[in-house]
């Protein structure tokens, strides 16, 4: 009995050794130090009481550890979902109100449900809807929105009533009325964070630490800052002078099904789709960086992330996703098994049970500084620069998504980005490359007449089609063939070389039929050559091949020989 | 002066000769005989007073003749737009009411505006959004809807209050209460039309006519039927016993800008898009059948069809498009220049000025018979059958669109169809075909190891990628490469053969970068071979080629030789 039970344990647990335990424990401690300030900050960014960020890091992280495929992946509140949540809930309730808090949990519930549904339907391919430039443009736009939304609390300004990029005007107009104490604390914290991001690892390295350790230690800066600020406010008795986190309820979250009503569900469905899509794409892309040579099982990740969101909903918290910085800390400090995440969960539970009082005097301006310093890292101009140099259409998709997020908001921005990607895809495929080819003298190879010195014939026209043939490009293909025939009026045979054509859909088949009839009426014979095995199998299920005067030639050379080029 | 003016005339007018004139005149007379009953019928189908169909055939046809590119193409009311108009206007006003008539003109105005806009933006490629199966499924679904909507007037039943396929239940329940006189006249007319469609040409041929003439003459059947029915009702004094067309205003339409208000525009925008898209796709596909070896200038057709719709709007009529049957009659009877259409317009004007009284006693049941007989021709099961055999995904797109039209209505149906086409496109491209290849012994050719007996090496892995590399399939490609590497753990070099890859987008470039880094960490070198000229030009704008250890090989054979296969 016992051996068989042992054999049922997951492989990592059976092979668990002391050195793995040491890595997991170090990773958990490091992750805890990063999770606490980030969780408080991102809940505040979402317009929620900061302690809900801790709730969203507890059960969700445990559920992901159990169901997910990546030991080092840390799930919980993240900056992008914070701003998505804030923008989705803004029209529905006052930030911080009871309705607002319930709506955040319902958003997590819906997102979790969608993710589970997609996972059960094995729709992991959905992640492919977002191209890399569109995802990068979206995250960058969200980064700018996050910075704009956090400038007022950072500087002690009134919150802007406008949305999107327009907030900048309000902020600029109010700069004079900043609260000096808040601005000093917030601005100072931001400065320390920004300087420490690059400077601290170098400094620690100069002091003799090895680079990985220096990097890891510098990641503790936010926690250090939080503790310093708490102590400072406490000692100086500044509580009354600036907005602070305030009393946090101590104890673990009580689990409950969030109060759902139909109109709320309907108005949150679209935001939940955005949360699910963004969360999933982030999850996959972080998992792929962590995985080594393992494949990432997209459907399993969907289910695990869905479970995590449901867990957050039952904890009364907010949507969650994989955090890049916390996952990186896990990986860097040696997390090798799901126990690393479970240790973090245990430590977080201890914080919630006994240490919440520490954060009572934490100034909100410090949280804003932490958020802004993270958001700056989201703005990914490198992808834009590369895309601009490499493929202008991809750069346009980046800019369109980025601009869409800033001008039209989160949801419209991502919809615009997906639309732009699809439009680009269709537009490019609708302009197929078709080359007139001829034989390279002395060989059996056929090459583009524009790029090579080749042998052609008056009575034979060889066209190589370099694209899938489908409904989106049949007219363009027809036109190019018409042009080529007009510029060689002596042609008696038209040979289409299909070596690069991996698909011919029903619309294109129809086009080939009518092309054959058209040409027959003008005394020109249509032939196919170099047809791929799969395409040939499919064509055999139509009657096109019977209507052609010859069977498809195996090569252009065979066609040239058999048709007797003059 | 005069010679220069002469030279400015269009070529067809300068070369006009008597035999061309004869063809144009015959075509115009034939087209007139077909246009009058169809125009009356399709306006009735749209829920409008029948004479508006004649209005919609006058100025629009003239404008198309002036601006359009196809001499034989006949523009005016068509069955599909009749049902699109009826379904768009049903929620807005009572059929036949003043508001309804105004809304029909506004729909034509909006459609015309959209078509002109698309033409000016040179968006002729838009026609490619509709694949052949989706267009066929849509038209077939519309055909069924048309038949359902015309059964009550054909049989003298009360109009069904349900919409879509549900009407069938009402019709079945009411069959007992059919008006015998109406049903006899309607059913008899339908029978005659259906029999004459196939039988009459054969009969006339047996009587000694040449097949083209027999076909042409049988096209006069609807007009003959109309005149017979008119005479019958007149002689028997049946006016009071069955619904008839009633008094038609005589004279030409007076031109006026339709009364537009913003809420109306907003609620008609989506239907107008459908009208524009369908109208344009029909126009192009009819034009391509008529054109011979000329190319169809899609942008010019957009502008001409837009002008025609604006003309219809200013005449107070309804949306117009190219009619397949009337264009075919034009072509069969020898229309060679735009004068054919202009002669039809002149003759129609005469009818409107002096002969409208003829149609006063025309029973509506006869118009329904004409509509149904045309609608049966719209149901295109042949395309479904071919698609089913040839490409299951295309057949699904047909069925989805057809079912969508019947269940959800016109607009949702076409949206569903377009969505299905795009989804199919992405789904297929997201499952790229990747083959492990080896060299055919004694040659320099590389072929799929699964299909051919080829030579492979333990240290070399050759993968041929048979699809565009883009954001939609990078993960699948990564997974396939991972699998192939796992099944050949001795591989030291991975050579990707890109002869069929016509595009690598920024997302795929990113994937190749990270693949290269991954492999480097595992001691495997990544190489490219057979890269296309255009793709190579693009890759040179990135730094991928610098990071690879070798320049792309010209052929797989070169790679095998230089990398030293073991």
C-alpha cells in the first residue's frame, strides 16, 4: 500500500533532497520580500484597499503551485491587471466602495471561468491571437496609463477626473498645488528605486558580491523602502499629515462565493476577456522564458491560471496573473519545485495573521513610487525600434495598439491591436508574390527572370506562385496571371509552379476552374507542376485535375521537355 | 477644335458602327422586358410600393452606364438586396409607410456613400473578405428567407409575424386558410415559371430555334406572364377579389435629397455596410464572368456602384446592385457598349411616362411567383457539395453562414460567415506543416523522411518549414522543433530549410532569436538554408544573421557538405 502510494506522488516530490529544499526556501523568502510591497501597491493601483493584494497572493499562488506546470512561476496581483481592473470598474462604482470591491472579485470570477473554459476546450492556441508587437504595444500603453494614474498620489495632487492621456493636462495644471511632504516622500522613494535598479547591483558587485547575488539583493529594495518609510512616519508621527495605508484587517481571508448579478456579469464580460487574454499571454511568455528545454503545456497553464483567478474571487480579491519580477526572483534564487511557491504562501499567511500592523503607517506615496518604477519597466521601446527596422507593418501594429490604449482605453486598444494584426495578415497574404521563371542554362533549376539570366520560350509561360492560394488573394493572383499572359501573347501553355503553395481553398479552386475555362477559350492550355503531396491529395477530391489536359508535372523541367519549348 | 473634341470621346463611341448599334438595341429591348417585372417584384419584396423598383432602375442604371466599366452589367433592384432592405427596415417602420420609404432611400444613400468612400480609398481589396463559400452560403440563406417571405402573398395567407426560419411554422399552420383564387394564380404562375426555366428553351430548340435564341426568348416568360395576368384580371374584373399593384404614379421620379436624421443614419449604418459589401462582391463576380480577358478595375466598379446607389437615393428609391439575370440577357443579346444600358433607361422612362397604367391590375401573387422563381436559383447547393468533398473547413463556413442567416438574420449571418473564414484562415496557418527531410541518395534533392527513402545523419537535423512564419504559428513551430530535437538527441546542427517561407514577421523573428539562444545553451548550432531573396533582404535588417554561426546556406546540399554529416 505505502509503496504504491509513494509511486503516485509527483516525480519532483519523490526525488526531493535537502539541496533542492534549500533553493526552494531561499526563493520563497526572496519572493515574500518582493510580494508584500507589490501586492499592496497593485491592489491600490486597482482602486482597492491594499490588503486585498495580499489576499490575491495567497490562495491563487497555492492553486497555481498545485495545478500549474512551472515551479518558479509566481501568480498574484500584477501592474497591468491593476490598471485593467481600475478601468473596467471605474464606470460601475466608486473606487474603494463595497460595490467596487465586489465587482473586482466578480471580475476575477469571470476571468477565472473563461480561462477554465478555454482550458477545457483546449483553446491554448488563443494565445497566438496576440502578436509580439501588439502585446508589447499594449503593455507599453498600459505602463504609460499606470504612470499617469500614480502621479497624483505620488505628488499629493487631487485625482484627475479625465481618463487616458488627457490626465497629463490636469496633472500639469495642478503641479503647483502638490503637497510638499507627500511629494518629497514619493519623489524621493521613486528616485531611490530608479537609481537602485541599475546602480545598486553594480555597487554591490563593486563591494565584492557575485553579479547574481548582487542582482538578487537589489531586488529587496522595495521592501527595504517600505520598512524605512513605515519607521520614518511612525517616528515622526506623520500619520495625520499624509495618506497612509491605515489599519489592515488581520487574519486569513474568509472564503465566499462573490455576490453576482446578471447586469454586473454582462458589463464585466468584455473586461474579463481582456484579463483572461492578457493573463494567459503573460503566463505563457514568462513560462517559456523559465522553462529550459521543456515544452509549455498551454492548456494546463490555462486551467491553472483559471483556478488561481477563481481562488482570488473566492477570497474576495482581484484578477491575478503571472508576475514577471517575482517569477524572475524565484528562478534566480533557485526555486526548483512547487514547494517554493507553497513556502511563500505559508510565509504570507504568517504576515496576514500576525504582522499586518506593520504596514498601518505606510504612506500611499511610497506604494505609488513602487508602482511607477515597475511601470517604467513595462514601456518596451526596444520592440518598437526593432519592428520599425525589420517590418514596418509590425511597427504600425505596435504604435496602433499603444496609441489605442492611450486614446481609447484598455479594451478598445487591445481590440484595435488584434484587428490591426489580422488586417496586416490578410493584407500581406492578399498581395502574393508571383514570379515569371525560366531555366538556368545548363541546369534543371528554374529561377525568377528578373533576378537571373535564364532561358525562356515564346510558347511556354512558367509562373511560380509563392503564397497559399485562398479567398483573400484569388483576385490578385488572377490579375497577375492576366498581366503575365498579356505581356507574352505568343504563349500556348501556362504552367503554374506550386512548390510553395501549401493550401488551395475552395475559392481558389473555383478560380483555377474558371481560369482553365477562360484560357481554353483563347487556345491556351493550363498545366500544374511541382504540386505538394498534401495539396495534390486534396485536388484529387475535385474534378480540376480531370479537366486539365495533362497530369501535374513533377518538375518545371519535365514540363519544359514534354511541352516542347520553342 | 472639332477633331480634338472627337479625340476626347471614349474609344467605344469613336468606333461605334451600325452592327454594334443593332446589338445594343436588341439587348436594351430584351433587358427592358426583364427589368420591368423584376423591378416591380423586388421593390415589393423590400416592402416598398412596386413602382419604386422602376425608379431604382432608371437613374442608377444611367449612372452605372456612364461611370462603370462593363457595358453589359445591369444595375438596379435585386432580390438579395430586397430582403436585406426589408430586414433592415422592419424594426424601424411599417412596410409601405412614408417613414419606411424614406428609410429605404437613406439606406441607398448610406450604401452609396460607403461605396464611394471605399472607392476613393482604393479599398477594392475589400471584396476579398468574402470567400466564395461564405458568399454562396449567404446568398443561399437569403434565397430561403426570400421564399419564406413570399409564400404568404403567393398563397393569399396573412403575413407571418415571426422572422427567419420560424415563419415556416406560421405558414404551415395557416395553409388551410389560403385564398383559393390568389393561390391558384400565384401557384400557377410559379409552376409556369419553373417549367419554362428548363423546359421552354428545350421546346423552342425543338421547334427549330438555335439554342442561344431559345434561351433568350425563354427569358421573356416573366414579362409574358405579367401581361397575361394583367389581362386576365382586367377581363374577369377580379380587382376587388385579390391584392393587386394598384395605381402607379405616372411620370419620372423627381430628384430630392432624402430626409436624413442622425438616429436613422446610426441604425442603418450596419445594414448599409452589408448592402455595400454584398453589392460590391456581386458586381465584381458578375463583371468577372462578363469581362472576357479584360481585368476588372475593382476601384472603378466601387465608384460606379456608389454613384448608382446615390442616384437611387435621390430618386427616393432603394439600394441597387448588379443583377445577374439582366446582365446575362444583356450579354447574350449582344450588348457591346454603355449605350445598351442607356437605351434601356430611355425605354424605361417611356414606360414610366406613358404606360404605368398597364400594371394597375397586376396581382401581387404573380410578383411573388417571379420572386420565388428567382430565389430558387439563388440556393447554391452545388458549391456546398463541392466544398464538402474538397475542403471540410470551407463547407463549414458555407453551412455556418447559411444557418446564421436563417437563425440570426441577414447581418449576423454575414458577420458569422466572415468570422468563420478568418478563423479558418488563422487556424490553418497556426498548424504549419514541418517535415524532417533527408537527401535522396545519388541526388542533391532533400525530401520528407516519411514519404521517401532518404539519407539522414546523426549529427545533422534538417527541418523544412512549409508555411509563412508569423505570430499565429510561432508557438506551434517552436513545439515541432522541440519534438524533432528530442527524437534526435545526437543532433549538433539544426538546419531550417526556408524555401517555402515567404514571410517572417517580428514575432517569428523573436522566436528564432530565442531558439538560437536556447540551442546555443545546449550545444546545438542553428543554421538557415534556402532562404528566399525577399526574406533574406528583410532578415538583413535584423541582427539574427550576425548571431548565427554560419551565413545562410544556398541549399540543403551545401549545408550537408559544409557541416560534415556523419
